[in-house]
């Protein structure tokens, strides 16, 4: 028995519909995995730094987090050769809202060229 052109079109159309539905389903799964990996985590943005002396640098940053939770952030200061000249873990108390802006200091052994937030985590979780 031979297929008519109309029957072949229905079959092709069915595969296209199944293909599109498959792509949509896999896209939804990818979005779900992406959101589940980031929701509830601490996010930070380095917004600047200033070198206040040969032994101190200030780091400006913004935190996006659950406002009622305390956060610990590791600050790092580097010299002109990209060597670490200072590191500090600073505790940021709970805030009224998120995002929130912060300025924290890091002591250095020599003059720093730059300073930034290396990473942040909730203080009540292992992460340091």
C-alpha cells in the first residue's frame, strides 16, 4: 500500500510537534536546574575599592541575600604583582532589605594596588 502525500504531511507534522514539545520540555528542565542552583545563595558585586594607606584598603560591594541572615565575606587585597598582601573575613549583619551596599576594610602588609570580595557565604553554613 502506498502513502498519499496528505498522509506523509500528517506524519511529518507529528514529528515536528513532538520535536518542539521535546525542546520545550528540556528547556524547562534546564531553567529549573539553573534556578535551583542559585535561589537562596549569597550573590555579591564588587562596586569599587580605595587604597587608604600603605596598610589598609577599603572594599565597596553590594550583597543580594536573604536580608535576615548574617553573611561572612572574604576580602582580598593584591599588590602590583598580583600577590596577596591582605586577607580579611568580615561579618555583615542582617539588613533591612536586599540588595544592600557595604564598605569594609582589609589590613595589608604593604601597599595594595587593588582589593575585592573573593567570596561570601551565610555565616551559619560551612563555607569558610
